[in-house]
C-alpha cells in the first residue's frame, strides 16, 4: 500500500487527488451505488416531473410531453457522457469549476464556479419550496388547511432544517439516505403507475397519449409551443453533477463518479417516461387537470378519491424530501470546495471540516442562502420564480463549459480511466450544440400576452448572476487560488482568452 493511501481505497486514489493540488480532508465512505444515488435523487422524476406536469399539459400537451421527454433525455445523456469523461480526469469536490480552471484558466473557473454554486442554491430553494407546497396541499386535503404563502414558507423553513440536520451527521448517513431514495423513487413510480393503471374505469387511448397536442400558452405557433414544451425535460434533467461533487468522498471515484452521472440520467429517462405515461393515461378531465393548482393531485383525486390521493401524495412528498437532501449535499460540497480555493466571502469559515469529515458550516450556508432566496414568495410568486430561475440558467451553462474547453484541448487532454475514446469529440460537439439550444429555450417567453406576471425572468437572472460573478472577481479575484498543477499548455490557453 502506498505510504499515503488510506485503507479500502483504489490504488493511488488519495495520491491522485494530491496531484490535482489537494490534500484529502473528506472521508471516502461512499460506494459507486451511493454516488449514483445522489445524482439520481437530485434529478428526481417524482419531484421535477410532478411539479412541472401542469406546465407540460399547457405547452404542447401529451404528444410533446412524451416525445419531448425521450428526446431531451437522450440529449442530456450526451451531455452527461461528455461531462463524465472530464470528471474521470479531475474528480474533485469542486467539480465543474475545477475542470474549467484546469482546462481554460482562472476566469473560466471563476465564472463556472459562481454559475454552478448559485444554481445549486437555487435548486435547493426550488426543490424544498416545491416540497413545502405539496405538504401544504396534503394538509389541505387532510385537515382543510389553507395553504397561505406564510404557511408554505414556514413549512419550507422546517424542510431546510431537516435537510441540514441530516447532512451534518456524516457522509455515511447521506449515502444510506440516497440509496433508500433510489428505491423509493423506483418503487414509487411503479406504485403510482400501477394504481393508475388498475383502479380507474376509464383510460385515455395510446393514440391520445402519444399524439394529442394541446396549447394553453397563448402563443399560436405550434412549433414554438412544442419547443417551449421541451423544458419539462430540460428543467427536470438537472443536478447530475452531484456525482462529481461527491468525488472526494467516493471510493474509486475516477470510475464511480462518471458512471454515477451517466447511470443517473438513463435510469431517470426510463423512470420518467413510465411515470408521465401512467399519469397521462389516467387523465379524466383535461381542462380541469390543467387548471388545477397541483395537476397530478387532481388526477389522483379524480381517479382514486381523497384517501387514495393523499397516500400517493405522501409518496411524492417523500421523493421530494430525498431530492432536497441530496441537493443540499451537493451544494455544501461545492461551497466547501469553492471556499477552499478562497472564492467566497468568509472562505475560512465555510471550508472547515468537522471531526466526522463533513463540511458543517457549508451545509448551514447552503440552506440559509436557499431560505433567503425564498423570502420574496411572501409578497410575489413571480419574484420568487425569477430568483429560483437561477437554478436552470446557472446550472445549464456550467455543465457544458468544461466540455467545450475539453474540446478545445483536443489531444492535449489526458483522459481518465472512464472515457469515450474515439466518440469523445462527436459526443462533445453534440452536447455543446444541445445546450446552446436549451439556453435559448430557457430564456424565451413562455406565455402570451407577456405581462409582469407572465414575463420570463430567466435571462435577467442569468445576467444578474454573471454581473455578480464579475463584480466579485474585480474585488477578490486575486485571492482565487485553485492549486492547479503545472501545465505546459495552460499559459498559452489563458493568453487566448484574456
């Protein structure tokens, strides 16, 4: 065993981390399944798919929902494969920003880091606020509680505290929870689809589920509406970089982390396709479902009655809670890594690691920042939506920038043990092209007429994030200290982008 190697690790695992510039601090107790589970839990088809189901009913309807889910899932699989290849070469908690720094220089790393970090925090806010909304809906069915903004925010705060408490216990507990989450999601999808297939006396036809087009956006062009409808999958397939952020706590990370990214996407693709089909076959009243506050809950009520609806809502809420916990884990590791490289205000605090190998201050910062993002929901759902849009507009570009920079490196890039071989370049080019399309789709107006309430604030949010990153770079960029090892090509690459 090498002198610095800890028991139970792949040969040279800690030594490889040292070659990337970091001394091991976190504890490697997560196996390959646990690494996959954290990304699968963050994608969470029972969270994103259910929350965005109503959006899909209006933006193209069943035909766009089903075929769009399949098409977007396959496109995201290309992104995941290209990103997995870079992860195999650079398995660190910093994930995307370390890859960008290594392949393109400090300004690339800084920009990707801020996009990724704010996207992760926005993800916590969106996921846990969604869970709070479903909990409030359940309370309304069970006790007749009125789901006011104040009540939902209070539930949201409780969910955040729960996730923080679970995450500070240690990575072993997190790994177990994420493993349970995988089975909860898969069995939950099977239960929901199975019940909806057996109980209702009436089902929609196959032709309707795969061919019916519906438009409730106000726009008249069906091509435009169909393009907007792709965002059901575009919004849901997000967060698979969590496997990269858990690299320093994963055994055999150079193989397990890239496998976790790719596996989380294709399993979510299949599970989500089955879930959407099961829900659509069970639609009883399309207009009533599309107009409901929580469309999946309306399907449950129409087909199963109040008791059955409440039971299935509990399954969905459980999945959302698992999803939020996994997103908190990923965000806290990103905060820890970014602070380790002096990129955040108060970095000395946020990079501290407790005795059990957990970055506890980073966990509390993640949930605290997420709560602050949700406070505007007390006054305006539109303002809250604008802020949490940073999840998608921040995460999506941050995924593809390392892939783009890897393409620029050509043969100068040294792949890890998990790589695409001769398929690396065509897969990478296709991934970059899809993300370019997706970023445009995310920023397009989704409802007509465009008013203060229907305006898509995603582009404004993206510009605000980039302005924040640029401003803090001007103030503190000189303290950004990513310990990238000597690279004979780096100076020339940096010269090209300055």
